[in-house]
């Protein structure tokens, strides 16, 4: 009897959803294909809880972001963690002996990819944003294949990139109808629903701008409902913002701190208002809903503005800067989209020309790369 040894994958992912979810989706897909999978995450990373919940094995290493200031103490701390993480990653690679390594661009990605290159282990990195992050700009030089989630205007690895898209959470898009989703979320069947979520970073500016915009529109007699996920700890301040806009107690306004059922939110919505992180843009491409995007101005390398521009150039979304005129600009765009179905329908159709691969097939495409398909390496 021949015993077939399972191939082993080391997936270095963690930190933000844009870095973690692609790795998690890839791990699930490789496991379905018979691979043994080990995740590599930063010590104390929030992704560890998700891996624990699914019973997925992982190892932790010390890691930190490269300081963007000239503070020598911060650089010293970074170097200590970097070399400590490098040593631990080296031991993990020696003990686990992976057949392929995947880097999702997080702090733990570069050490894993670099050491895999030195050992001659096949490796792939994935850039989920529309601009390369620092880690992937360096790690990509050591990889025979670089996977892209979004089209890039400047691609330093054009000769070896593969457009795979970015995987989305398995429950998106939802199998629930628009009407069922609205009922489950406590919304009416009509009028149209504007669904908003700001994410964990810098949500307050988006929250207050939407509240002010909604107040202006309601004063003009516009009919709409709002499902607003304000972010943990931001619910009360957002409700106060709606009250200040004259919408306190308005039955058409529903504010939540957190929504665990994002599939229902997407299904219920006619228009989406959000930041422009990589995972959000991938989910928008999966559900094909018109969107008003407010890129986080402090995102590293301006990646959220670049992500939003991909959809805005195609006409699938509108990108608004976070400035003093945000509430007024948001009110104007919402008025246009609520004013008739033609504008919203055109934006939904524009996803066809955005150049984003099907997010529902992205995990399979990444697994193909890990198995050495579609590239030479």
C-alpha cells in the first residue's frame, strides 16, 4: 500500500482583513485539495481568534511594521522584533518543511518569503490593494509569481504577475433575497436602503458626514432608509449626529455598532457607503452594488484612494475625499442615485469593465499558483 504524503503550505497572513482573508480563503481551498496548512501570524494578532474558531493550526512570530518616522528608538525596536521573527520563522520552516509558501503582504509575510527563497521553496505573494505595500514590494523581488487583487497603474513586477482577484468571505454574496434580508434586519420593503459601514479605522468622519447628508435629503423630502454600521464604540456618537441633523427617532434610520451579518447588509442595500479597503472593494465587486467610497486619508501609501479609483474610473463607484465638503458632496451623490433607477443600474453594470477578476474564483486561482500552475517558477 502506497502512502501519499500530504503537501504542506505555509501561509503568512494577518493584521487587517485585506491581508488575512485572502490567506484564510486560500488555506480553506488548499485543505479541500488535500494540502496540510499552517498559518504564520504575528504574536497577539487578532487573526489568531479566527483561526482558533475554525480549528486551524498556526504559529506566531514577533513582528512589527517598519517605522515611518526617524525616531531611532522605534527603529531599534523594529530591528529587534524583525531579527527575532526571522530566527523563529527559520526554525518553523526547518521543522515544518513546507512545499510552498504564501505571503499576503502583512508584517510576517516578508521573513517567510525571504527565507523560503533562500531555501528554494516555491513561493507566491498576493497584493490585494491597487498599489504595492512596502513588504510586498520587497518580497515580490524574491518570488517567481506575484498575484494581484486589483489592476495596478504602476506594476514593478509586470513580467510575473497574475490577476487572481481577492477572495471574499464565503457567505458573500448572500443567497437571501433583498426582501428577506430587509425583513431580517428590521427594515421595510421600501423605500430604498442606503447601507453604510466605516470599518475599524477612522469611521467617525464618515459617520458624521452621512448623518448630515441624510438630514439635508430628508428636509428636501427624499424617501430612503439607512442601515448604518458605525463601528464598535461609535454607535452613540453616530445616533447623536443623526439627532443633530433632525433625524432623532426617525424610523427609517437604523444605527448599529457592529453587524455580524454582512451578507444580509449587502443583500438589503440599494446603495453602499464605505471606506475603500481591499476586502471591501473585493466584496463590492462580488455584490455589484453602486457605491460611494470615502478613502481613509491616512492609509499607507494612499492605497485606499488607489483602490477607490479602480471602481471610480469604471463608473461603478464614486470616490469622495474626506474634507470639509464631504457631507455636501455625499448628499449630492445620494440624491442622484435615489432620484431614479437608471444611475444605479449603470453603476452596477460598470463592474464589468473594472478589470477585477471574479472574487468568488480568487481562492481557486491562488491555489493554482501554489500548485505551480499558470506560471513558471
